[in-house]
C-alpha cells in the first residue's frame, strides 16, 4: 500500500537584522485579538487582584489586625492600637510616596522617555514621534487621575460618587480656631460636596460608597509605567513581543513585526530610566498590598481597581485595535 507523504510548506520572511525567519504555513495559529492583552500582560494584570485578595484575606484572618480598632470614618486604624507601622496613615511611604504619588509617576515617566533610546536619542530633548505619542498617553492618564481625585468641574468624581451613593458630611463639634475659620470661609456647596473641606472643619463623611483612591492611584501609576517600558525590556532580554495590532485593512499583525526600531538590542542594559520606573512600580505594589491589608472595604478596593483598569485599557489597548486612535496615541514600542 502506498504511503501518502505530507510536506510542511515553509517560506522565508526577511527581518530587519538581515537574517530570515522560517514560518510554517500549515501549522500557523490564529493570532490573538488586539483587544486582549498578551499572555505576559495578562499575568502582570492578574498581580493586582491577587494582591488585593491576599491582602484582604490576611486582614480578616490575622488576629492582630482583626482585633485592632478600625475607625470607619477615617478608613484607618487608631494610631495608638494600629497592628502595624504600615497600618498608620503617618507611615513614611504613605506620606512621601502615596500622598504625592503622581509626582513620582511624572518624574519616572519623564526620566524614562528622555533617557531610554527606544523613545529617541538618550538625554537629547528633541521631540520624536514616540516621545510625543508617549506624552499624549501620559497626559490622557493624568487627566483621568485629575478628574477622579482632584477636580472635575468642581469636586472630583470620587467625591461626587460618594454623594451620589448617599454619603454626607457629618458635622463634629470642634473648638479649633483653625477649624472655625475654615468653616467660616467655605461656601455651602464646598462644605457639602468636598471630602477635604469636610475634614478641614472637623467633620467626617459617612454613608455612601468611597472608591479607594489609594488603590486607583497605585494601579494606574504602576500599570502606566510598565506598559511604557515593557516592550523595551523584552527586546533587551531577547524575548518576543507577543502583542498584536489591527492594521487599517483589518488584518491582525504582530506588533513586533510592525516595529521599525533598532535602537534597543538584546542584552542591552536597561538604563536608569527603566530602573527608576521599576523601583516606582515595586513601591506601588508594596503599598497596594498594605492598602489591601489595612485600609478600605472589599468593595471600595474593587471599584478602585476597576476604574484604574478601565483607564489603562482605553489608553493602551484601544489604539491596538483602532488604527485612528493609534495614529494619535501610538502604541509603546511601535
């Protein structure tokens, strides 16, 4: 009986370094969707809910934490009986890192795009396409941070959402001269709608749902940074970039094949910009764990996570699938 022979058709694909890559036609796999993260990105994103879940479980099962006095109005433990140094709002990382978190995010982002060759000549301040598009991505994320936590045509969205869900400022008597002066200078709208104003006159917000600003900030900051430097890190380590993008004709293509940059090569040192950004990401993850253990409720942490994730998705994933958005915001590494 004759044996049927099968062959695997192959073709050579030229690549920028002059070598060739062999592709197998009859064993090619369907590309993933540009709307979805790569496998590595998926793992990195899973770190966030894992930290929040483990931290929340620890706070429920650790006797010292479970039995400590938690003050719901201030969303923190009584400093006199706090179960850990990091359970106090006065801990050094909370005061000098989280409270000014966007300053650290801005500094690390600027150092990254100025110093790393994947964005343009190192420490050369000429405006390149990649630097301009990275700056637009950063400004988009910064706008989300401002609207959520600082200002949204008045009180920020987090404060407004607290009011929309039934929260209010419960007045507490205070003989403090400063508190009385603050109260006298405030209008009714500011007193009612602004969390900071309520605290300033000795009040406390009660009721309502308070989106965790700490969770939102720490995830938004860290995810933005690793999205920006991950392609350069993979290239430096000689790893494949598994992201895909949709071309104008609708064909899904490999992001690695679309990259025309040869400024980053395998085994190239990461550089001060990426190293500094990695440090900020690491501190953000640690403080996210401390927030998960010692502050906010499960639901408050969940909403902080979802809001941050939505912002990252719109800025960093939508352009992969929509060429018009990509022409403006670009995609890191492309």
